[in-house]
C-alpha cells in the first residue's frame, strides 16, 4: 500500500524512511494527518463506486513513503491569465498550504482566473474570492495538454485517482493535530474513510456521514463542551451548566434489545450507498463497531474534509414519536459564541431540509420537526452540521425502514444544496 504524508505546504518531494504516520508542519512540529490510498484486499464494489486495488496509482507502486516538506514562505508573482484544471478532483484552499481550510473542489477541465503564481501554488479567483490551488493540477495550456499522470498522483491535493473502467479509490484519513479545535479532542487515534463517487453527474459536495456512538471507552472520557470553556445552556446526555461532557456516549438500546450503535452503523452504510449513486462524495466517520474518534474529533474531521456533517441517532424515549433534528438553542450567549455565531443558521437550515426530505419520503415527524439542544458537535462545527434523530427506542428499524429513511435523508441533502 502506497502512503502519502502531506505537509503544511507544497514544496520538494523527498523519498525517505520517515516515521509512519507523522509529518512536519511549517513550524517544525510533528502532525498526525495521513491520507492513504486503498490497496490490495480493500475491495467493496457497489453502485457507482469501487474501493479496489485496481484503482491505485497506475504510475508507481513503490512502497516507499513520499514526504512533502514545507517551504518557509510563499511568494507570488502577479499574473492575469486563465488556467485549466488537470487533476480529477482538486482541492481549493484558503491559503497556500495544505493545512489551510479547504474551500471546495474543482474538476478536471474547469477553468479558473489566476491572479498570482508561486513555485508550488497559484492564487486564483474561486466563487468570487481569493483562493489557492496547487500548481501540479493546473496548466495555462488548453484542457487535455497539462500535467502528466505521474505528477497528478504525487500530492495529497488530488483526491480521486481513477483507473480504467471509471473505478475510484477510497482514502483513509487520520486526525490532524494542527486542525482548528483539534486540541480539544481526547480520543483521536481512529481513522475515517473518504469515498469519491463515479456517478455520471457529480454533485461536487462531500457529505460527512457520522454513525452515532461506537467508540469503546468513550463514555469514561470527558471533553470540553464549548471552545470558550463556557457551560452548556440546555440539558441532554450531559446536564445544563456542565462545562465538560462525555466524549462519546454508548447510546441506548432499542426495545428489541438491539444497540443503537449497531443501527446507526447500518443506517450510515445505506445512506453512503445512496449518496455515492447520486453523485455525492462521502466521508464515512465509522464503518465498524468501534472507531477511536470522539465527538470533537469527528466534528473537526468533518470541518476539514466535508461540506456538511450529518450525525445519525435515535432518541432514548419510548414513544415511537418520529424523526426530528437537534436545532441550535435560541440562547443569545450560545448563538454569539464562535464558531456557533457564524454557522448556526446553516445548521438549522440543513436540519429543516433533512426533515422536509424525510417527511416527503413518508417518515413520521415528531412535533415541529426540531428540538433545541446544546451539543458538542454543534459547538465545534464550522460547516453545516446536524444531529438527526430518526426515531426512538420503540421505532421500527428494519431494513425496509432504514432504506426509507436513507431515501428521505438523500432528498433532504438535495434540497439543502439546491436551496
């Protein structure tokens, strides 16, 4: 399996035997973010994607790690030209470093206006704003005459590596300790998986699907409720007034004895299939019974790798009351706290769209479809983020119902991104 250790900025490529799982950032510190391409034995074909060894690097199968070291400063020469994207799906960044915020992705053949050019990065106009893209995946030539396939697969800024038959590889993503709010996580040794859809029509959005619970030992660890250290403003698993909360609760048990974590995982897998088939890319936080990622780690991963974050849950009541989303509490102090202040309206809008989609699919909806709740997830989210409760202990969670719920959630996601 070939591994890519991604540095804080793009510079010289060095083949070395460095310690697995670490890279050096611009400040010389070690960080822990690693993106690994899938290799032999990782096969799981379904719908419009294949996670296969056939989708790995077609140019070099060397097992030696490629280390991308950082450059001390990024200088730009002003330009005024158009460039064409040559990579299959390429990140657009807020600054000229892979440690910066990902603003979105652009597809092969798209054109961008370039306003500055450096040794490794170019400054471009993206959605009307200044942004940055790696020089490896753009060319000033006409589309189809740009970088070689070898160059297109040497950096973490290319997300999808295609092979004959339109197959797409998955990527294993580990926690980056340099990400914003990463220092608040207590359990972060687990990994998530990023899947790229190969549907004919791409949505160009990454959906984080977070199967609630499923972290062994998570209930015995506590994390800070809010980034600023303030107290919770509502009750919940942790009561109002607390400043720390359970890192990941174990979840409830359905009336038939099934653990909630088992059902949320089954639900996540169904939703993943439908999203990939519809053209969305999917960041799967959990695909096994246990992932060592607490609620903050999951949220921070979603912040940096996805365009929205959907955590799947069932409520602990026993009324078969229907689905609803956890809305942002209408409390001035909470809504004025960052990052809540900049994102709470997006959170609620996503929740409303999901409930509308579920209702359209014939799913029973509880009351108005929302319940105010101060959640760790919401408190640390910098992208549209929702905890969706798909029922409670007494709810039917058969395969047919999970399919119905997945259809409704897909409808809701479509509604949100089309609004």
